[in-house]
C-alpha cells in the first residue's frame, strides 16, 4: 500500500499531436474568446505572424518582444497593447520566455491563456511565474497563472536547434528527478516523472542523430509535458534552488545551467534518497548522477559551468547564497557540500558518488 498522500490533478486542457497548430482558432473559441494577442520572442516573430494570419479576425495583433526572465517593463508594454487592441485572451507561441509573458499578463488581468509550446521547459503546465524588476527575480504562484489550454504540435519543434533541444530536454528531466524525492510526491506524480524521464532518455539521442525526426520530436514533447506537470504539482528542492541562485545571482542561462547541474544534484541527493530515486537510476544503469552525466555527454550536452562564464572566484559566493534560505531537501544542504558540488560542475567533472 502506498503511504498516505494528497494528489490534486492539474487543471487545463492539452491538445497533442502533429498538425494541432491548426486547432488554435477552435481552441480560442472553446475558451469563450474572440480576439487573441499572439505573443512570441523577436526570434519567433515569423511564427507569431503566420499564426496571426491564420487566425484572421480572431487575432488582435502580435507582440513579439518576450524576453528571458519576464521583465516587468516588457509585460507593461504588452498589457497596454492588449488593452488598446481589445484583445480578450493571449496565445503564447514559444518556450518559457514567451509563456512567462502570457502568464504575467494573465496574472494581472486574468485573461485566458492558450500556449503553443515549442521547447521542453515545461512552464506551460505550471502555476509558477518568475519575473524580473530592478535586477531582482521574484517568483509567484497563483491559479490564474496556469494556462487554460496547451497545444503540443511536434512539427513546431523540428527546427529547435540540437544544442537547445538537448539542454531543454535535460532541463525537463531535472523536474522529474526532483519530483521523485519531493516531500509531497505521490504515486501518480512519481509515475509521471519516471515516464517523462524514460521518454526524454529515448528521444534525445534520436533528435541528436536526426533533428527533424517527427516521432522523436513527439516523444520528447510528450516527456516534457509529463516533466512539466510534476514541476507544477510538487515542491522542488536543491537542484531548482541552486539553479535559481545561479540564474538570478550570476545571470546564468536557464536551460544550460539546469543541464549541467542535474547529474551533480542527483548524485548529492542519491546518498539520502536512493530508494525514491531507484526507478530513475534503473534507467541510467543504476548510478543516477554518473549515468545522467554520461548520458548528457553522449548527446553533446553542456558539462561545465566555466564554459557558461561562471568564474572560479564566484563559487564561494554562490555556495554562501545557496544556503542562505533553508528549504526541505532529502540530504542536509551544507555550504561545504554545495561548494564541492559546484566545483565539480564548474570544471565539468563526473559527479562524486557520495
Ligand atoms: P526560451 O523561451 O527563452 O527560448 C530560447 C530561444 O529559443 C528563444 O529565442 C525562442 O524564441 C527560441 N525558440 C523556442 N522554441 C523554438 C523552436 N521550436 N525553434 C526555434 N527556436 C525556438 O527558452 P526556455 O528554456 O524554453 O525558457 C526559459 C525561461 O522559462 C526562463 O526564463 C525560465 O525561468 C522560464 N521557465 C519558467 C518555468 C515556470 O514554471 N515558471 C518553467 C521552466 C522555465
């Protein structure tokens, strides 16, 4: 019998499959809306314009200035356009940065959100919003933040560059690893976490070999959905806190930082949560930290924080910051332990086993 647990199913509608971009108009109508502001980054502006053209009268316009870490100044400009154009919902087409902008708008005006997810970051199924103002990143959780509808169309990921696919996929896997030992994990979230890891472990090497393999792209998107659900369903610990510290304090890029650290944080916590991590370890040859490192290396993933520009001299400050605010974690989070972990991740070594 499982230990007593509480499980709250994630609300929201998911439309999955090749060609599902064509359903955006129907899905807007299903939300009871008529005019969508289509959001994207500057890089994906052509996709946003194409979608707006496809929507015709159902598009109130495009806003293509979404940026990493959801700057409040960008949100305010987008809010003004939302009101000026008489939009009644947002459609975010892109990864976590664009989805963050849609969430930031919805958190302020409760606009229904439809997301067309094109990376593996998982933000589209969480009620979490991180935003930056005056150089500080803060995080809020609110039911209004979780998008109502998510469309996963693998066709839109065929062109996601391989390096980004690998980092983004490892970023998703990090959600699943931490979900397995979360204090509020339950049998359902653990099933989804292991299935998410399995799907991404299977898909990413195929994507490296053939980036436009539709089946592998679909498998990766399916895995990233499961990993995103568990990110939004249970509490995250050492790994996500450490990535937040490095992202906020040292301006490290999101997906790559997750990708480099996950073998090390998994190894650190395996010493105390080996039983809960066993199903994940089994996928990676029994040693989760080492296995994840070997997997990341085999698919050309980033391995060293120094390659991302973090300086040796930053490590002690990062370790100090990482232990400032205590949180629940399977293994005690000590300054020396974190410094040793960061030192190995900085130089790109295989994780220590204890
Ligand atoms: P991103 O959204 O910043 O995308 C990186 C770049 O890739 C952008 O230029 C984007 O336009 C482009 N891109 C996206 N999909 C593409 C595709 N299919 N083909 C070609 N180019 C594509 O990257 P990300 O890793 O998805 O998101 C990172 C951000 O999301 C961070 O700010 C992070 O904090 C946030 N995030 C939030 C949550 C949450 O639950 N709140 C979860 C995960 C990530």
